[in-house]
């Protein structure tokens, strides 16, 4: 521990940290995650070591077994934790690889309390919700800060105030404030609906939300008022008065054209969000870091470019009732956006249900500049994906297959080029004669034992990219900083024998995974004879990590998820190459 770190370590064995809780009211989906990410970005720009933490109140231990249509995308950290999609936003804003400690659920809390009770770690005490569960919540939050050596921990509470399941977490926040009154503040994000028939924003729902929070013993220090339109002074003053905060502690967050504009909205000399938080915490601002590159990026994000690229995303996790949601593939969408801004094009993407292609064919794809088939599970909709991929291969349509999308590309090639009729993944057809995609041996043991949660191949793993491949060229072209996330081995499992790469014949990257099934090497030679390129592989050469085909403007599939590590200031090389190819079509 260096001298600076030692200064922040007190005699009780804990970091002298500051805590900012972020809660939400009225409705979910207000953008607490973006507010948390933006505040973390601004505090970091002031020179502080900040770490954002997401707390979800459900009893799942992690997000891995949650239905995407219900909960949104599962985001995977470098060290293999399956988390809420907000962790992805955090990483994209603060430009850091976060850790498993940055994600907390009620399932983790209660299972640990029960484990301790069974192990007699409470020394015979009657184990109760208070203080034992609340203390465990506080311990987890504090440990997240310690694991990241943070000076400030920004904790986003999932859901809204007033939900029955959330009460104990707010009680933990109240207790921590009681113990450390100078070190804890509470930011409440609430909603002011605009009633068109009246023509004004209404503050009563926001007032009610704050009053519920007051009933739990918490007075918010800052209120962020979300709304479709900017709030005028009259309503802002009224909201501040009835919510018991000074007017300068109210921040308006109206709808913007891009989420990356939110930090700039709060970055105002006379009314700066981070400054307000630092004053409340008794912390002076350090040297400001330049954020001009962020400003330039957001200018590109909202600019109207001369060229528009149309991309079809063929999947099955965005249809829920009569609505189509983007949350199931939010990292894919953001990665495409990052790449489009750097390529100087407008991005237009459409969700296409793969089951519709099964029924109506691939003609729907003829007006697009590119095709993406993202992750997925199970047999439903797989045939529609295969049909779409065949269209992309034959018609030279730029194609990007992500995880399941790579596996579907393998199946399509096996059937329509190698003539292996009925070739499939054993996930969709356990009895297929040609199992070109099959389950990894250790994964089969987990399934037999019904050990589904947290057992798949997760997190960052080393991958060697072969020379003389398009993938090798892309990593070389856009990989100009050793600190980029896909160059970082932090959080990896130990024990890898990474061979000497001094001859530069292959490029080593660390990409994140989330899967049980892999390419079946029994078919490898037949694929290679027919122009199929295995562009990436594991250090031992046993696992295929990326594929390409020859004589195509862009046709790449990856077993890993490059979208997890694309950042607005550093788009992922694969997405940059894909959008560039779409631009030329």
C-alpha cells in the first residue's frame, strides 16, 4: 500500500470513503444509471478516484438467469460477473474495467447472512434483518470501494422508493448516514410528467416520491428532476420548497438527443452537479481534467452526417407484448453508435424478429447496408437467423455475428457450403448428425446437475488473432493504446501459458465471454478447405474464438462479446471495421 493509499485507510481497517446514494421515484426507467455514470464521470474529471456500484433488490445472486425481455441485457465484467446493464453504462462513461464487487443483489446479501449464521460467525446471536442484513449491505458497499481503492463510491439503488422489497436497502443507507453523517449524501432522481392537455409539467408525483423517502428517515440532499421538457424557475422553486432542499440543490435533466450529453448538461460553472456533491461531502475539488474530447464526441453523436447506414439486427429478445425494446442488446447498439460517429455516418437500425424471417424469408434484408446477429439461447428463432446469414454471405452484405451469431454462421456454412444437411448446434438439436457446434465437456456436467447460474464460460479470456486475417488488421489499425480494455488482462483466471508473441505472427487480446457451446474441432479441416478462416483461438489452440470467410467485404463472427468493451471515446475495432464496410456498400 503506497503512502497515498495508506492515508485513506483508517485504524479500523476501512477506507475513509465518501458515499453518494442515488435512488429513483415515480417510475422505473428514468435513467438513474446514466445519472450515476455521469456523476461518476464528472467526479473523476475533478481528479478523484470514483467507483460506481449497482444494487439490485431481487433475490437472484446475479443477472445471469434473468429473462432479457424483462430485465434487459446481461452485462459481463472482465472478472466474470453477470450484472445489470447499468454496469455497461458505468464502464462506458468512466472508461474503466469494473469488478464483480461493483454489483450487489439481495440474493448475495441474504445468502451470505445465512452462510455466516450456519458457520456460527454470529456467535449465537439471534440473526435478524436489522442489524445483520443492513450491516451486510453496508459491508458490501464499503468493500466495493476498497476493492477499487475509491475515494468516492456512487451507489445506484435499483427500482423505485416505496417498493416493499427495497425498504431494507434504504434502511442500510439511513444507518450509514447516521454512523457517518459527514460522509454520506443522497441524490434522488424523480420524474415530472408533462400533461399535454394542460400544457405544463406537474410536480406532485415528484413531491410524493420525496415524501415516501422522508418516511423512511431519509432527506435527499440533491434532487435530479427528469422531464421531457426543461423545468422553468417557478416549478423548480416550488419543487425545492416542498421537498425541503435549497433551489441550488435541484438539477433538471430534460430529454437529450444522446445519453453522452448528460455529463455536459451538469457541467456548468454556476450550477455544477459534481461541485454540489463535493461541497456537501466537505471535499475540495482537485485539478480539473480536460473533457474536450468528450465534448467533441458528443458533437459527432448528434451531428447530421451526409451518409446514413442502415443495419438490421436479427434477434429474438426484443419483442415483449406489443412493444420492441432495445435493452436486451444495449451494448451492441451503443457499440454500433460509437463506431458510426467515428466513421462519420448516421446510424439507422431496425429490429427484425428472427421468427418473422423463418416465415417470410430474407427478402426483408435487401435494403440494408449490414446485418448483425447478436447473442441468444435455445432453439427458438435459430432457423430465421441461419436464413438471414445465408443471405448476407451470398449477397456480400457486411455481416457481424456475436457469440450465438458466430455459431449460427458456422451452421449456415456447414449446411449450404459443405453440404452437411441438418448440421446444427446440440443446443438446438441434441440428435443432429453433424454437431458442428457442441457443448464444452465441463459445461455438460453443470447442466446434468442443473447448475445453471454462474457456471458458463464468463469474463475475459486470452485470444490469439492470426496474422493475414481481417480481424488481425482491424486490431492493428485501431489498437493504438495499450490501456484499451481489450488489452487488459486484469481479472483473468491464473494458469494460462501465454506463448511468446515476439515474432508478431499473432496478436494477443483479452475479450469477454458468456457461453456454454463451442465450435466442434472434428469439422475444422473440412471448413478450412472451403475458405472458412479460423481467425482467433485460445492459447492452447483448442477453442475457436473468431471466424471469417474469404472474398467478402466483411464477414466476421466472434465467440466473445466485443460490444462489452466498446467505449464512446474508443470504439471497438471490430465495430469500426463493420460500420466502415457498411458505409462503402
